[in-house]
C-alpha cells in the first residue's frame, strides 16, 4: 500500500487546536481576519468546525500576511 500524503486523525486535530490557539492569542475573529486577508471566511470556519480537513496553502499565505507572521506560526 502507498503512503497517504494528507494529514489524518489526531494530526488534523492538533493542527486545528493550534490554529484556534493562534487566533485566540492574537484576538483574531474568523470573519474579520478573512476579510482583511481577502479570503473566503468559510474556509477558516470550515476548518475550525471540522467540515474541511485543511486550508489551502495560498489561503494560509494570505492569512499569514494579514497577521504579520509566517504560515508555520499557525500550527505551533
């Protein structure tokens, strides 16, 4: 069997928790942050609620630019 490239199970949960913690620490609201970054709010909300497994890399770049950080900062 081949390896699966997409994050699974616990890893996705850890990423979601880290992303949420980043938002709380920076006092970021999903809809306002999305508007500032010019990305669909549904992408952030879908990830936070578990409806989608990942946020697109291009979206992460825009969110990072709007938050004045690197995309990796979201998940640490």
